[in-house]
C-alpha cells in the first residue's frame, strides 16, 4: 500500500485546557504517532508508507497535534474554516499568530474552506467534517462533556465513531489513552489502553486489513 495512515487531531481550545497539562498532552499525542509509525514500519510494503496528521490549527488540541507532527517530521495536512487572513482573527496574540503561520508554512497541504463569519458555527462544523473526511484514525483531546455549540468536539467524536478508530485523551488525565470500541447497538465503549504500543499495532493491522477490502479510506466497523 502507499500513502499515509491519516491521523486527525481535534479537541478543546486553550480556554478548556490547563497550561500545566499541555506538556503531557503533547507527549501522549507524540507517543500515539510514534507507535503508529513503528507499527507501520513493521508491516513493510503491505502498509501505508507512514503517518500523517490532519489538523485545523486552532489553538489548543489542534496545535498540539500539529506541533507533534512537525516535531517528528510527519506530513501535516490542514483544512481551515475560513481564508487564512480571516482565520488569523481567531488568534489574538502575536505569538499565536506567529505559530499559526509557522504551521501553515510547515504543512504539506493547506486548503481554505468557504466559511463565513456570518455563520461561524457552520464554518467550524464544516472544518470538523473536513478533518474526518481526511482521517483514518481520530485522536480527541476532550473532557467528555457535551458540545457547547455546533461543531464541538463531542459532535466530531460521535460522527467519527462509526467510521474510524477513535482515541480519547482526557485533558486532566493526559498520560492515559482511551480506545473507543463500537458496540452492536452503535454505542461507543471506552477502555484505557494498558499497552499503547500493542493497541496501536492492532489498530494498524485492522486498518491495513480494511484497506485491502472494499471499504473507502477511513471507514470503520
């Protein structure tokens, strides 16, 4: 197989993350990506060539995923809800705008959706859909609560559940990864990954098996 195993990263913005949790969140996301890459390498030519990351580059979880990709040399793909100049208005500090620009320049691919400030919730919902459309695995940095508005993390997780594997990191339990397992009734049951490397090997093996079948990329279960 060729191409990438595409890992989408979504979750809360900075106002719902504690600064002291961010280093561990970054390490956990980096660990997921590294274990996925190791599992792909072990499968050789039968697997995708490597891991890529899909991120919309909002402050918080999106940036954690994007920065982990850049730090490890994984390709970064970035759908943006608005034109770049308009999206920059989401980021009030010069440091955040500088980081956004750095990530845009580091990305292998950036595409701007046709969102409008007149209906910003729809724009954010659309970019969440775009992340899912370009992902085979979803990583969600999420407090487990219902979405506060359209396009929130809870909605994205629910939309992903029947389409791809979902990995959940609670912000205040940032060293743990929970694996979503789809039940017969369509519900999602979570279990803590006791051996993350082994879980990522199983995830990759299942993804490659699906890729040999008649499912579209990203479909699950």
